C-alpha cells in the first residue's frame, strides 16, 4: 500500500469524484494536503486529506474516503495512520480532529473499533470555535504523541493479561492472513496448539487457572466472551476479530462463553499438556495467588 501526495487540482477533483462521496470543504480556500491511497498494484483506493484549519494553533481537520469495493480491507486504516504520522512529523500541527455524521454507522463503527473516542469537553471548545454546525457531527481527535496506531490496544490489558494485535495482511478481495511467531511476537515459544469448536451458543467452558502455562488465545471465527480474573479484578472481553489475541502468562482464572454457535477458540500454549498445571477449584486458585 502507498500514500501518495497529490498537488494537481484536476487529480484531486478526480480522486474525490472517484470515491463518489460528497465533500463539504473548499479546495480553493484551504491550505490542505491531499493524498491518494494506492494498492500495491497502484490501483486507486481512495483519498485522505488534511485541511490545515489553523496553523497558528496547530489544529487541522482530517478527511478520508475509500471506494466501497475496498472497504474493510485495511486500506482506510493504513491511509489514516500514514496521513496522521506524516502530518505530526512534517508540520507543527498538534491536534487533528475529524467529524462523522450521526447516522454514518459504518464510519462510527470503524473509528470505535480502532479505539478512538469522541472528543471531550476540553477539546470540543477548540473545534467549536472553528466550524459551523458542530452538533451535526460526532467528533474524534488525536494529539501529537498519542499512540494512535495502537490506541485500541494501548489501554487494553484485561485482568493483567495483554491484548495484542496479531499481524494481519489484507489481500484484495481474498480475505486476510494473520500470523505470529513464538519467541518473536510472543515472549514464549509455542509447544502446543489446540482449538475448541462445535460448541453450542450459550455454553461456558474453562473455570480453571494455570500455574505456569503461558498461552495466546484468539477467535478466528465467531464471537466468544472471555472472562478473566486475577487477584485484583475480574474483567471480560469479547473476541470476534481474528487479529486480536489475549496473552495469559500468569495464573489467571478463565471462563469462556460461546456467544455465537460455531465460534472457534484457538490457543497457542507454551507447554505440552500437563494435568498437574491446572487449578480447577476456585477457592484453591484464590489461595494460590495469595488472596
Ligand atoms: C484453557 C482453556 C482456554 C488434552 O488432553 N490436551 C490438551 O492439550 C487440552 C487443552 C485438553 N485436553 C483434555 C483435557 C480434558 O479432558 O481435553 C479435555 C477438555 O479440556 P478442558 O475441560 O480443560 O477444556 P476447557 O475448554 O475448559 O479449557 C481449555 C484448556 O484445557 C485450558 O488450558 O486455558 O481451554
């Protein structure tokens, strides 16, 4: 994938027309940066735009549009992160915000899925002063220095276990390929892989902890709720994205609830099966972790 800066007005207009979206900003009057998102084969995927609203205050507005054909393939995410990275690196912009109409469920889902949250009161004032019809939109913002490429994960540990983004390569119209390597992407090597399938909806499994075993769990298909408990908290996460994994590397009580029939849970484990590593009694688990 490639992000290519465009400066010729005709090319910009053509790009916008190509995505078949309505764009409500004036190209003539704004100091903007305009990029095309291109595939590896140089196919035009969509555009991103930085509208330099206020260089003095270091504030800019971000826009993105991707052709329908190329949605949900990772291009929008690539284009967005690359644009934000370049802007923070090459300009004095400190805050980048963007807006989504309240009824644009698809876009709202996209941004929330990637961990962006709506702007808080402090930032909304800055934006309110710059734009009309503030209330017609949901607003998002990132600040220079934010770990935005990992924002969904940066705040995410669950009951002391890491939530990781599994490397994932989208292929045009042919799905995605995700992978991780023992000792490289994980702090342990994988000696055993097992998977749990054909579980009816609503069924719970687990109800145990491990003493020494380290594992990565992910759900390549379907929807499974994982409930984890350490000495401090009991928290849950719904696994439904094949590129998200949870690493359990300390004694943690676990329960898994099948939210959808035919969901599959895959586990990469650091050790061979050892019945003596299991703690299947909850009180014993509490005692084991000193609670
Ligand atoms: C875990 C969660 C996420 C084996 O013989 N070899 C194996 O490698 C495994 C994992 C299990 N088994 C036997 C032991 C039991 O007789 O398979 C049977 C079912 O295992 P269990 O009731 O422990 O399954 P879950 O779903 O409750 O728990 C499993 C893993 O056992 C556990 O380590 O962390 O998944």
